[in-house]
């Protein structure tokens, strides 16, 4: 599901001298992105730099949610209209939204 096609590995935010008012998102010596002249550039750069980690965490959260949902479905009190049924339905909706978001973020 949703393989990250961007630069693999940890990204970091750098504000080097010699780049004017730029903030860079770096991977090793490679520049992933350059944020220029925006008041919110550091906040944007930080969010962008965490994108690969957030994608992996989102995939993991979806997997764990699915496991919890399956456990609840196996419970004898999980019957139509029960509280368990409501929780498993909500979990499925959340799983679907996570899958959709991952697909939108990873398919070019």
C-alpha cells in the first residue's frame, strides 16, 4: 500500500548562511526543497521534513486500527446495533480515510 516514491531516509531542516532568507529541507547533501521569503517558512519546512516519518506512522496506525477492529469483531457482544458495532464501523471509516489519504499522497 502506498509506497513512498520520494527521497528515502531522514530529512532535516537547515537554515544555512549564504542562502539569503531561505530555509532548506535536506537529505544528506541533497536539497529536497527550499522555502523562501515566507513568514511561515520554518513551520512549513518542519512539516515537509517530517512527511516521510508521518507516512510510515500513518501506515502503522492503519494496521494497528485494523487489528483492533478485527479483535472487536470477534467479541461475542459485537452484534448489529451494539456499541462494539458502532466502534468497528467508525474504525472501518477511519481506515478507509487513511487508505485514501495515503493513496493521494503516494500516487503520481
